[in-house]
C-alpha cells in the first residue's frame, strides 16, 4: 500500500523549516527532499520551476501568515495596546519562542535577495505602515509613529538574530514584553 499523496500546502509546510534554517543558498534539493520525504521528481511535480518556486511558495506562506496573524489583528477594532499584544503573542508562537529565524530575513540574504527583494520590501513596509496606523490611532504623531514602528520591527528582527546566535531566546521574549511600552 502506497503512502497518501501530500498536498502542495503540506509540502510547503515541510519546506518552511529548511529555508528558515539554511536560507535559500543552503536549502539544497537533498535537504528539501529529506524534509518532505519526497524524491526530487515528486518535488518537481509540485514545483516545476525547482527551488526558486519552492522558496517563492514558502515566502508566500510567510506573507499569508503575516497578513492573518499580524496585520489583521492590528487592523481590528479595539484598544491599540490589546491589538499590539495579539501581534506579539502571534509572533512569539510563530517564531517558536525566538528559536526560529524569520523567513523574510533569511530570504533577504545571498542569491535570494535579488529574487525576492520586492516581495520582502512590500511585506516589511506593509507591516510598518499597519503598525504605524495603530499608533496614530493611539494619538502618536505620524512621523513618530513611523519611526517607532520601524524601531519595533528592527528590534523584533534583531532579537531573532541574537536569540539564535547567542542561543538565548530571552532576548526575543524581552523585546516582545517591552513592545507595548516602546510603541505607546
């Protein structure tokens, strides 16, 4: 009896950790095949354009997650502090308490930088603008709101790098805990 076929979405979910850990350049077909349990032919069945299409699908997965778990909660009605708290909680879960790298960051490096720069730039700018809007609603002057939003995302991304590099997730946790105070 053969194993059930995986959907494209199931395959993408298994590709995410490989791109997170190794980036685009280090995500070899052997590693991608091993993580999915699929042979190269099966991978190419799901992604006829190879690794570039796989990375694009993983980036699309990240953008969908960002939209539903970060941007949408920020756009909801409610107190700004509560909306920022929901964003922080979702970031904490998605980044496995600071143990996992950000796909936007790892795909912004090496060969993939040129391939995905526009998509990554758009995602980051949308996040900054959406967070800035929440701060303006809270009474923060627009230019200051933009600067605070940029700084918050800088701290989030930087703390993910430090957490992995120093093997100390407390750095990421601390940034998230201070986020509301820093922003508002």
